[in-house]
C-alpha cells in the first residue's frame, strides 16, 4: 500500500453532524436492503405454499429455500471486488436491475427448476447489494455515528421480515388461491428494486473512494458539496491515497486475521439465523402441528414484531455507545444461552408459550448483537481500496453459512430432532463469540484510523479493544 496526501474533505466527512444528506443516503441504501431482506425471507412462507401445490420432497424444499443464499455467496464476492475496481455507484444500480429480473422471473416461473434458476439470479444480485450498501453508507458517515447510520440501513431488514408475513396474511385472508399468493409475494420484490434504480442513479460516487482510490479530489468536492447543500465541503488536501492489490491483501497475515474474524463470525451467525428464520414455519409446525397456515404465519409475524424489531431499534440507538465488538460478544452469548435452554430444558419444544418466549429472546439478542454488527464491522475495518472486497468476502462467507443452515435444517431436525438441532446452533453461537475476540473495536474512530490500526497490528490488544469508544 502506498499513501499519498490528497484531501481535507475526508476530515470534513468524519466530523460532520448527522444531517439531511445522511438520511438521504440511508433511505437509498435502506430501500435496496429492504428488498434484499424481503426477497431472502419471503421464500420461507412462499415455499410452504409451493410445497403443497407442487408436492415437493424435503430435498427440493431445502434447495428452494437455500438456492438464493448460495447465489448471494457468489454475488457478494464478485460485486464486492467490482465495487473496489470500478466504483461503488456503478455496482449500486446494476445489482438493483438484476433483482428486478430475478423477482419477476421467480413469480412467473412455470416449473420448479425455472423457479430455482430465477431465485439463483435474484440471489446473485442480492449478494452484490450487501457490500456496496454497507460500504457506501460507511464512507458517507461521520466517525461518531457511523455504526448508527450503517445500522439504520441494515435495520430495514426488519421491514422485510414484517412485510412478507403481512402480505401473505392479507392475500390469504382475501381468499386468493395459494398459487396466486406465492407468485404475488415473489413479484412484489421487484417494486422497491425498481425505485432504487432511479434513486441510486442520482447518488454521487463515494467521496472517499474518489479521493483515495481514483484521485479525483476536485470532482469529489464538487459532488459532495452539491449533494449536502454545502454542509460538507473541502479542497482536496489532507486525505490519504491508497493503492493495494488483491494478492497483497489476501497474503497479508494481518488482513487474513481480520477476514477470519469478520467472515467467520458472519458465517456462524448466518448459519444460526437464516436456518432458524427461514425454517420458522417448519419449527412452528413441530411445536404446534395442528395450527393452520395463517396461524403459523401470524405467530412468525408476532415473533418479528415483538422481539426482532425492538432489537434493531435498540442496536441503532446504542451501537456506537456500547461498541460494535462488545455488542457482538453480548449477542452471541445470549443466543447460545437461549438455544441451549430450548434444547436442554424438558418440555420446551412441546409447549408453545415457553418456546416462543425463549425463542423471542434469542431473536432480540440476534438483532441487538451479531446480526447488526457482522454487517457493520466489515465496512469499517478494511482500507478503502479493499473495503468492498473485504465486506464482500465476509458477506459471501456469511451467506455460505446461511445456505448451509437453511439446507441442513430440515435434514437435521429429521435426524437429530428439534432439540438436537438447536443445541448444535447453541454451539455455533459459542464459536461466534470466541471468534469475535480477534476483531478490534472500530466505534468512534475514523475509517483511516481503524484501517491503519488493523494494518499495523492485525488486532488490538484486548485492553485497548475493550475500552469505551472514543467520542
């Protein structure tokens, strides 16, 4: 890596107060991420209807639920790297276009394998949206509120979790056929993606990327001044120009340790989170086998609203105060405890109310913890020239974990039972806690400071990493 002086616009971004332009960036990134979440999670409900209509085997059901996640694994890698080479904005609208085609194609699919193909295409676009949404918001953010702002983008996942079951209940309540319901649910994913293309075309390229990678300080200053209505401005003197190749990045021991931390914890989190979330209808069928489809969807919605949404909200409010690393440790610990209680305490998997209470607590601490922080931290820890690449690798490995979790859940619960499957999930959560310990604390620090510390030391000493974030 070489470092060449280039712009005080970076300092202006770091110290800017939260303002309207930050909220505009959150809205544009958040709408895309809402689409990602809706498309990823709605299949859990839709597949239950498709299984009954097309008489799917357990293997075909597992493949349908997990195909999009396997494609997201590839998309995050490909588009994360492309965003560092060609710019964040170019990838921004490309992935939205792919999501439109994938959603509409899924809805119109005449057969199982055509549906699988379009779900794969959709997942490829969604995977690409992960690194660019996080990194672009991180690079617009100030240092003190970066976790909050990137977390607000991620929190639109909560809307995706809620809107899917609401749409299903509305359509089923209207008396529509199962075929019409699942096709409509899948098609609706194209609507916000279409709006995103227009909005993203109007967003300027990341000023940090323009200055520190492209060397276009004057252009960056002009665009950000216009975008912020003059609230942020700079003359292009004082930043750092970065140059680093992929080979150097992937052979540097210090960055490999960071990748092990960000990608490994995301893998473990997504194994637990997606395996349970997308399989929630099947879990509820095991707990309450006589419940109707609408009752199970309503229970799933209740879990999201009562447990998940407060977790997202509290994480946004407290993330930068508690510290990103510390919150991840807390969340993994509570997830492990909850899953272990369900697995070990007699009767927990046969009584609906106790199960839902503990399951709901696990959901709360997933959101108020690693589900939020595994998205935020990779957008902070890597240098600008490798930021989207690092996030893309982390997100891709995370989605590989999600694929494995979703694919294996129906098979594991058949062989191990629900209690055995959740005990395994508790063990996975403990591993996530342990692997978090290799990561430094980025909260409250500038992106240049965070990436330089990570570069120079690999990880921070525990006494430094555990200090309260600088504010």
